[in-house]
């Protein structure tokens, strides 16, 4: 036997040693929130409600419903949120943006939510409507999220979440200016921030350090996107300023026509991400469910969440 040949065992013995992650049972149960978008068709509506019912026993802190770009889903968002309030045990949160509406119109939507028993708003500036390259405030509207937070505070005692960007918002002058905007939204009365999704845990953990150094003490809840359609996420990430690591592309390589394997890979990636965050002390998670329950349910389960009787 030629012992000069590549020494596999020596390679194994001298590689980096990674301490095992703590078991979820050794850690506090996670607090979770789930995000949905308002469905466009009856078939999609059925999928959404099946997903809501599947996730409901996990007793999330709240579930939120997005507001279409350019304010295009105003009534569908309202209907979904109002039905959540009426028919489920869940605490609904409505996303609300500044786009395409006057302050009075936005205030009116917020008042309608209060009347429907909805006290949690995810307050956002919003993206420009399709076709517009740059955001321009509506004349007479709230210019940015900070103004919307102030407006909501005047209307009622809302729980207000705002957006945060671990990799910096694409329109920001620089990372410090972006952090300053986040601080201003929080000082205006937000109660938590939810991050844009990210795949590099280190980027998020460094962002938390910068937030803390800037005097922010409220939770900056990580937004977790379980990725099952890699091609779509790659396209979307280029627009919203979230980077997609090369290793992720490698993991999904050759799986374009193999959704079953893609789903298993997706669950593994997201499970690894949340367990690493959990091991670092993070115990609140916001899931971008894309109206599907399966991946979110599996990952929540891995985190230690178990169904409660509804
Ligand atoms: C958790 C989450 C949920 C979301 N849900 C929705 C949704 O339901 N519907 C939707 O349409 N979009 C949604 N978005 C996307 C969001 O609307 C966009 O990212 C939008 O471009 C910025 O919104 P914001 O509230 O963070 O804006 P802001 O906090 O107002 O601004 C974002 C950044 O832009 C820069 N900026 C803003 N104003 C100025 C200024 N005057 N001068 C210089 N720089 C400025 C700053 O760097 C600032 O941090 C969501 C984002 C997140 C993170």
C-alpha cells in the first residue's frame, strides 16, 4: 500500500472543528410571526387559507398580510386581515404603505383597521408602482415610513413594525444613513423592526451590533425566507438588495426540474440558518411564507415550536 497517496484521514483530522449547535430543547421556545400576501384568485385564496389553518396551531405572535406594490391590493389586504381577525385565533397585522395615497386616505385605512379590531400595522414606505423606476412621494401623502409611523401614532395605540435592511436599502446613500433612517422610524414610535430576508447569518449579526451601537434596543426580528424557487429568488434579490451567496447557487445546481429535492434542500438551508441564529441567542423569527405552510411548518418545528390546541 502506498502511504504517500492522498491521506484522507489526515485531511479529515486537520479540517476545521465545528462545535455542535445546541439542541432546541436547551433553548427558549421561539416567538414567531408569519407573513402572507393577499391572494389574487379563488384557487390561491384556498391555498392561503389552508396554509393559515395549518400554521395557526403554532400560535405565532402575529401574522401579517402585505400591501401590493403601489398600494394595488388595498381592499384585498383589508379583506384578508379582517377575515383573520374575525375567523381565527391569530393576531393579524396589516402592512400599509405611503405609495399612491394622500395622508387622509392612508389614515382612513388605518382607522378602518382599528374599527375591525386590528391593532398591529407593518408601516412601510412602499416601492414605486410597476413601470416607475424611482420612488416619488404622493403629493399630500406621507413621504416615507418615518412619517407614516408618526401619523399612525396620532391615530391610535398601534403596535407598529417597520422594515430594516441588514445589507442596506438599495436607495440608501450609505449604510450609516440607512441605519439613521431606521433609528428615526423607531424613535417616531415603532415597536419592532423586521428585516429584509438575508442568507448570510454573519451579515445579520454584524447589523445587530451596529443597531445596538446606534442606541437601538427594540427587537430587529430576522426575516426568514425559505427558498424553494431559487431562480425566482435570485431575480427578486437583485431588485431588493439582498445578496445570494454563491454556495446557495451550488446547493440548488441541477435541481431546476426537481421540485421535491429542491424543497428538501430549501428546508435544510433554512433550518441551518435559524438554528445558527437561535444558537446566537435570537429567539424571534419572521417567516416569509409565500402563502405556503410546508417549509415554514417544518422549520418552526425544528426550532422547537409545537402545535397548541386552538
Ligand atoms: C418586513 C418588510 C415588509 C415589507 N412589506 C411590503 C409591503 O407589504 N408592500 C410593499 O409595497 N413593500 C413592502 N416592503 C418593501 C418596502 O416597501 C421597500 O423596501 C421600500 O423601498 C422601503 O420601505 P421602508 O418602509 O423601509 O422605507 P423607509 O424607511 O422610508 O426608507 C428606506 C430607506 O430608503 C432611504 N431613504 C428613504 N427616504 C429617504 C430620503 N428622504 N432621503 C434619503 N434616503 C432616503 C433610507 O436609506 C431608508 O432607510 C417590505 C419590506 C420589509 C423589510
